[in-house]
């Protein structure tokens, strides 16, 4: 049994293709049933997000299944196959497992480490199990993918550094102050980004919020929103020393805080550090204030820089994650291989045993004069012949099972050579045929 | 080779392994290895304790009278203090900075002559262990303050300059580093003060003089004033952060000078030449 993936993502398709191929989350039943109705597809999950559309399937005949899935995607969304095909990728076997584990661990995402993708795959799996289009293999496969993603999350710091400007400010504050619980933040002016950053600070335990604005009503309104206190714009400098963190975003054409004022403030604070975030353009605070000891002044570009550094850090952590994914892929691939090897060995033994019994019956029935001892030795001899003849093929199968990976070739060859019937996939999980068999099996 | 030297060498080796693990943790971001490193370091410390105890037993007096002994004792005190601090802060990255210091001291120590000497009758007093233990405990804590200061300056530089390397993510917050500085000062300064006082009292008992202005005493006083200034600045005028970090680094440099230059090169009561008696006839 093979796992395969057919789909497209932000890496292979522009948004105008992605939006046409997307599946509506409210109507997943029809496409899922159609996909498992495809002759070569046994189980299927459809993942559809704004950055990717992928079908995970398992099949005995991966090549046929892939082309049927490509065909299905084009047909279902009414896109000419020629237009869609260049954007589609397909993975099979180990590659498919690797791909899905990477996607679930958010290693293939546009922003590495973003947390949504795992939830989206879980939702997709939820639909598939609701409409019974997954069986033994994909069930196991997706649960494994979820646990790999969890392992990546807990064992690496792939998601731990902020990639948004406002959250990066919170993390910087943590690097300066350690804990934020007893800190005060002051908002000067009320830009949207300023508000967002303030909200992040409040959510992360800031104890007091001061707000000032040229229009006092606006300040009061905002202060009420954060459970803080409004301060008159005329004398906010008098309150500045109470603030550990200052967010500015006024529309003033020049600096509203110069170096000298801030030197006074820091003296009044007895050198307790201050984190100034100047989100305004043009800037509100004289950049030379950064030279004052214990003042850390960041403007929008500086925060962008932090985000870049964080992204770089995520990419470094991603290398660790890739190693985790690889070991898990090996493990799962092995499990999948064993799934086929053991029944094949059993079937092979049974086949030969059946032949032996049949021929024994024939022969022994013709020689009724034989004694018990002779019968027994003939039986033993035939059993020995079979054991010796099968020893090499069976030990080879067992060996490639232990080595993990690529025993599919042997399994298929043994089955073809000896005409073994493959074990049926769970019949109950395959939905009724709904007339889609007119799709060609091979193009 | 006597057993105490063997144990000393094992301790050095284990410290080296712990240092390697700490650096591995920090440079290649393997947090689990940092946790292993802590236990390796604890193991090394236990071996080192045994080595010192045996040395004490063999020498018949507190083992700090030769350069080898003093350096080994110094490294032991630093590792011990670090492990105590680690109980509170649990930061493997500090280990990555502290352990190399201990290892360097140990390597220098192992390069020194390790021969045992006849006990020096002058040092046959209970004041000796009291005096040196207090002094070395203070040294070790100030060594930690110095390391925290270096880490503070590195982290502050990145935050001010808005240039972030991988270290930025591993170093703790400025607040914690400054907090370590303050804590070290509040433990180290009383220890150092008591070390000086105990020395003075002992000197009075032995020679009838509290203070003789020997170079070691002068340096120690100078260093004491430096730390006193820092403590005063911290408590009253809000010195902190960068300035405190720089002070801690300068203070520790002074300690190192008084330790290496004065003890090793001058000819006074504190010099190793005066501390050591004649060599023992049979080292075994």
C-alpha cells in the first residue's frame, strides 16, 4: 500500500490558481466521496487552505491514482488540465510521508513555524473521518503527522520568536525587563499599530496603562478600553518617568521628545531601563536618545530588523526540525512496509502449504499399503522441500522489512510471481460507487 | 602520582567535558545537553571536593599555600558558587561562560609543581582556613558577577545596536543579568569584608599588628573600595546595568591582579614563597 500526495501550494501556484482550486470547507462531503470513488484510490483526505490544496491518498497503484487525482482536481474545479498540471506536484511513498510531516510541522509554510496549518490539517482529517473516507492507513498516518508536529513544536524553538512587528516589541521588552507583570506602558498618540502593540503588552501581563492624546476624549476612550488612565497631552512628560515602556505614534511633523528631555526622565527613574517604541513616521523621538544609558529606542525599521532576525532564527531551528521529521518518516515508512510484508509472507506460505496438501492427498491416496512411518516420512520430506525452497525468498522479505523502506518491489514481485491475492483494504471504509468510474484509469 | 593528584586530574577532565557540553548546548542549541552538562559538572565538583579533602589530609593544612593548590581551590570555589546560583537561576548559558574560567584556572594549576611541602608552622592556626575560605568565597562570587557583567554587556550591545546574533536568543534578559550582579555584590561584599577583617585579626594575633600595608593588603583594600563604591552606587544613586557590569569586570580584574601578580611575584607574607615551607622529603 502506498501513500501519495497530489496538490499545489504557495510555492508552486500563484494565488489566482490557488483560489480556483480551493475547496469550500462547508461542502467537503461531495469531493471527498468522489475522490475515494476513483478506482485507484482507497482512502483520501483533502486539505484546503489559502496557501495550499492537497489530497492525501493511499493506493495500491500510485501511478494511476496520481493521474486520476490530477484529473479529478481539473474536472472538479473546471480548470483545463493543461493549465493546472504545471502547478501540481505529486509525491509517493517515503516522499509523500516526508512531505506531509513537513507540512504538518509547518516547515513548508510561507512563514515557517506558523501554528495554523496543523489545525487546518486536523480539520481536514475531521471531515474525512466524518464522511468515512479514511481507513486504517490514513488514520494512522495523520495521527502520526500530528504527533510529529507536536514533537517539532516542543523539541525545537521553531515557533518561539515573533514574526509580527507588534509581537516582536513584546519579546524585546522581555529581553530587557525579564518579566512584564509589574511594568507600566504609556501610549502617546493612538495609531492602529500602537493600539495593537499595546493590546499585546496588556495580554502579556503589563500592570498599568497610561494614555495621552492631543484630543483628551480619544485618550480617555482608549484608556477605558485598556483599563488604564488618561493623561493630558500638555503635561504627559511629567508622567513619562512612570512608564517602563513607551509607544508613540502621533502625527507630529517633528520630534516630540528630544534627547535632553529623556535624559531628565531617566535620571528621575534612577536609571531604571526604559523601552521606547516609536511607530510614528515621521518619527516622534529623537533617535539620539538611544545613546542614553538604559534607554532602548526602537523605530519601525528596527522592529522589522528584529522580525528578520527572528525569522532567521526560525530557519535555524527548522534544521533541527527537519532531522526529527526524517527519523519519523523512516519509522512510519517501516510500519507501512511491514503492513505489506507480513501478509505476503503468510500468503506465500499458505499457497505452498495448500499445494503440498493437495499433492500429498493425491499421492497418499494411491498408496494405501504404506504404513504410518512411511506416510510420516513422506510428509516430513515434502514439508522440508517447501521450507528449503521458501527459505531464501522469505528471509529476503523479512530482511528488507527490518531494513525499512523499499521492500515494495519484492512484495509486488512475489505477489505477481505466485499469484497471491492482496489483502483487501477495509471494505467498510470505501464508500459506495457513485458513478464516477467513467474516469479513465490510465491516460 | 598520589591519589589527590589523580582525583584533581579527573576533576579537570570532567570539567572539560562539562564545558564542552555547555558550549555545545549554546552554540548548537541543544537544550537537553545543557541539562546533562549540569550533572556532569556536579560530578566533577564532587571529585574535586574529594581531591581537595585528600590534599588537605596529606598536607596537614588547608591546601592553598602553593600556586597549584590555590588555583585549584579557586576553581573549586567558582564551580561551587555557580552550582549554588544555578539552583536559583537554572541558566545553562551562564555555565557556558563560567566553566571555561574554571577550566583555565585548573589547567594553569595542573601546570604548576604539585609537590607537597612540610606544613608551615606560621600557618598552623585556625585563622588560616577561616581567612582563606572567606576570601576565596568572595573571589568566586565576584567571578560570577564578572561573568554576568560580560554577558550583560554583550546582550546590551545587541539590544542597543539592533544587531542580533544567535547569542541574543540564548542570553537571558538584561534584568536577570543585572539582578545577578546585585545579588553577587550583596553576598560577595560581606564575605570579602569578613575575609579582610579575619586576616587583620589573625595578623594581630600572630604579629601584634592589624595592618602592615603589604602589597596584597593594599590591593585588597583598593578592590574593596571599588566594590564598596559599586554597592553604594547601586543602593543610593541607582547605578545599574551597564555601569554596574563594567564595575564588576574591573573589580574582578583587580582581584586577579592581586591574586596572580602580588601572590606570585612579590616577596611578602602573602606570596607563595612565604606561604610554602621546605619541600617534604618523601612526597608519598
